[in-house]
């Protein structure tokens, strides 16, 4: 006959032992309250040392233009939260006779210590490298420079504002085009847009390539890779495109990282798939394309919607004359009169006006007259 006591014991003992664990913990919070607080303080001192080391590493990498692991910001934020909890810990009431208060403080110190140890483990998983910051990352040392103030023409502010708004993340447009005749200032406006996008932090990366009359997919891939800080050792166009595609996917952070791709001086269709970013919508990668072109049909072929093709027009007469005077720097009335006629022949094209002004600066009157006769 089996022993009922033995059967009961086999059932009850594990249950009792399981129940005893939290009871033991709670008793420990009361009895060993001071010990838990001392451990918390020791661990916090160690974490502070690690925090200082991380901050120094960030400063050093920033000075040397090296990459900083993305996890460091969140880690430091969490450390600050723990520091605040420890700083506000009521150390002075530990000696209180109340078992309830001692239990509460011991338990709180224990949980803070667990959080500190978790942060210490997280720190060991953060990997530092000596890789340089990609040129295309917004906020990098090599961020784009703004166009000269001489290119900020009042007649173009509406165009500039329209283009910048189209680049904002809440706008549906994936592609924006600046269209206009050669020399009208599309590239200058594009540079202004890049600078404004950086200042407003619309994108995490701004990368680009100058296309030109003869489209070279390999050159475009190389230019994009330079901005991203990666090397393309592959020999074929598809393999290079796949490497770029994988980089974009890997660094997109689930679509949180935003990219602006700038294609300047586009003469014919550029296949975005060559740089790993087609077709729309590109799964997992949030990006927009800003391009400049002389031909609106090319913009349409690229997939730009009609209301996202923004025309960059000619300068007004007053703007053209003012631009010429800024560069030619003369106060002689007779030369100014010839200059006005020269400017009119430039048809409101900034590049033509600047070229003539720089050519005629400090030249004699006969050179001015000769220049006027040659463009009539």
C-alpha cells in the first residue's frame, strides 16, 4: 500500500518551495536593504565611468569625422534616466525602523541595479569602428555649401518654396524636377534646396551625381557609392546595383531613414534600378529624387508627375542688371550704359550675365564695345 504522506509531500513540497522564493526575496529586501543600496551605488559608479568613456569616444570620433554607433544616443538617454533615479534615491531614510519602508527601498534599489546591469550588457554589444562618416550623411563635416547670395533672386522665391515643400516628407511626391533652359540656374537652385533640406533635417542622407549628356551608369553608381562611403569592387552593372540595393535596405532602419537622391543635368532617362532604388514604391526604403533637366519630357519619362515639374524661369530685367553690376564692379556711367545693353542681350540667363561681367571687369571701354558688337 502506498504512503499517502509521501504522495502528498511529492505534490506539496515543490509548490511550497516555489512559493518560498518570492517570500525570501521580500524578506531580503527588508533585512538587506543597506546592502542592496550599496550594490546599487557601486554599480552606478561603474556605469558612470562607462558613460564618460562613451561620451569621450563620441567626442573623439566627432573630431576625427568617424562614424558613431547609432545605439549610443539611446543608451546615453537611458543612463541619464538611471542617474536621475539614483540621485533622487532617499538614502537618508534607510535607517528607518519601518519594515514597510525598508522593504520598499530595498526592492527599489534591487530593481535599479538590475537596470544598470542591463545597460552594462547593452554597452558590450555596441560596436565601434574607424570608418569615416559618409559624405552624404546630413550633418557630416562635408555638408553641401549654399549657393552665393547673388543667386537669391526675388522672382524665384515662389519657385524655390514650391520645390522645397514638394520635398517635405508629408508630401506624396517621390520625384521633383527643376526644369529650364541651359544656364538659367537650375543647379544653383538645386544647391539651395539641398542646403535648406539639410538645415530642416528633412533627410538623413543626401547623395547625388552629375549625369551629363552621355549617361554613364557606372559613373552614377560610383558617385552614389562615394556619398554612402562604400566601395564597389564588382565588375558588372547588375552586381553593383545589387550591392547598392542591399546597402539601402540594410541602412533604411525599417523605412525610418530618409534619403534624397539628387541627379543633376539629366539629358535622358536614368534607370533608378541601376542604383538599387526602383521601382516605386521601394519596399522598406524611404527616398525622394530631385533632378534637374532642360527637357520636361525627360522628367516625365523619369516618372515625375506634371505638378512636380517646376520651371525655373529667366531673370527679370532689374535682377539681370543688378547681377551684372555685382560682378563687373564699375561706377563709370559710360561703361554702365554699355553694360545695360550687354545685359539685355543675355536674355536673363544668369550664367551668361556672370560670364560677361567677369570677362569685362577692369577692362577698357573698347573691350566693352567689342563685347556688345559680338553678341548683337
